[in-house]
């Protein structure tokens, strides 16, 4: 299969518009692998807005739908959909596409619960379709370099990771309402899947999670919005009383014996914090922020600090893969300087290219259903442990054997 993948974008909110810009970036960088043929959203105005941006920036006016079932009937030559709706609908819409023989890429979190993830995976396997999960952080060139440094044991065997993300802004709303509503996912799930994917990508399987969770901000109000979300938020409330936890502090045990300290919160007042430090038998790494382009800082016991390009000297065989080289324009770098939006679009473009190649080459996407499941299970392990007040096995959460916290969410969606 060498022709372009004919794709429909399903979900035209803020993240859907960002995904469209990923497609625009893919074309701009010379990858002629995905053709956008349709957009779909239950809100016709949202779908029309994204279709207009596509016409302006891609030169393509996709067909507009408000019902996925009708889209699947009408678009006879469709190969795949990119599912960017709220998580609560992911399993229903993904299974609808799989039953029609259509491949699916799903924006994370893959499912609104672990059980929903299993439903999605089983449907993809039953119908012989590709399932990709849109995890973008690991595709960052600096995180590719970070993994090479760890895998080559430049700091020795890792034994401790300290991960902290405390967002400043205190009581502001985080984008759309679902990030503050338990039955639709919530903030710890929204951001926790990112970090579950990154931690397992860098350090391997996590065996156990022991977390405390809380809602510290009982009322949140919106203060402005990114340009990508303005069309989506016109008719949404501007304040909310959250019922989804926004803070977790946890200890982690990895399968290789390493320990982790993990903090994630959207309740930070004053200055926020984002750090990822990894300690090994010979040295330590201060990792840059995801999607920042900032350099790695590395200190060995018997040497001066290595920063940026000097880190490259420690892994002389490291080069970026062909997709990243095509998108970023370099084979290897110790840092890079691009605006956040440009980085964001390139990493979303990477997701599309990997998905298209998986379909064309009949291989698994880099982040498949199993990867999406583990990331979702990590996020819910935080919540399950906080709810139960004891450590939980990540594999048991992933197997849907520990699900007390998720029980009401599963009941709400009929699972």
C-alpha cells in the first residue's frame, strides 16, 4: 500500500484543531502520506470552523458531518479516523469505526477508564484494525536523546527518578470542563497518562504505585483561552466546582528495582514547577521540559557537567529517526530553538506519520493499544491508590482487577 491514507478527523474542539495543525505541518515538511477527507463533530459550528481552517491552510475543504455513523456510510474509501473527542466517548466511537473496518488513532487518554481501554483493544483485534494512541511527549527530539543516554547507561543503571509537575495558576480552569469532572476523566487522567507513558518509555515497567490524592481547589474559573480552544469554549460555563482530584503525590516501584517520587498537581499558586531528574550508579540527569527544546544537563561523578551538545559526545551513535529528521531538519542536536506551537505541531505530525506508516507497512504503531492501556492504568493507579489508601499493583489496575475508584465512571458509561 503506497497511496495516501484517507483520514477523517472526528472531534473538532481545541485538540481537534491542534491535530489539524499537525496535518498542516506534516504536509509543510513534505510528507504526502495523509489526506484529510472529512471532519466530524456533534456541533456543526465546530466542524465548520475546522473545515474552514483546513481550506485556508491545507487547500482542502473536507466534507462536514455531525454523526460518525453517517460519515462511515458515506465515505466509502475511508482508511482511518483520528478520534479527538472527549474521553467519555472514545470506546463507543472507536468500536463503531473498527466494526466498519476503519483504523483508528485515539488522542490520549485512550479510554475514560481502564475497562473502556480493554473494550477498544478487543474491538481492534477482533476487526483486524490498527490502533494507535496519540502520545506526543516521547517523540520530542530531546526525549529521544534522553532515552539514548539512559539506554547506554551513561549514568549507570538508574535507581531513582524524581518527577514533579505542579502547574501554577491556582484556581484557574484547565481548558475544557472534562478535565475537572470525574465521570469524564479529570486532570490526573489527562496529564497522568502523559507521564505514565514517559516514565515507562524511559525506565521500563512500573510495578507498584502508592499515592495520596486530593481536591485542593473547590472552585475554578476560566481566565482566557488558547486560540485553538476559543471556538470550542464559546458556549461552555466559565466556572465549575470540580469533582475530579487535581493533585497526586506518589512513590513508585519499577520492575528493574528503581524507585520514583512523583508529584502532579494543578493546584499550585505562585510559580509552577516541572522537573524530571534521574539518578544512576555513575551520575544524574536533569531532563528538559517536554516540548521545550531545552538541553539535557548531565553530571557524572568523575567529570564536569555535560550540557546540550556535549551530551551528544557521550552517545556518538545516536541519531534521530527519519520522521523526526524530516520534521525538525536535523539528525541530532543537544537543544533546539522553536516556538511552543511549532514544536506541538511537529510532534502531532509525527503521530500522524507513524500511524500512516503502520497502516501502509502493516506494523504496530509506536504507541499501540497496549501502550495506551498502561499509560491510562498508571493514571488510574494514582486515583485507585488514593481512594483505597494503600499501594496498588499497576498490572492489577491494567487488568481491571482494581477498579473501585473507576466503578461509578464505568457505571455512568454502561461498562
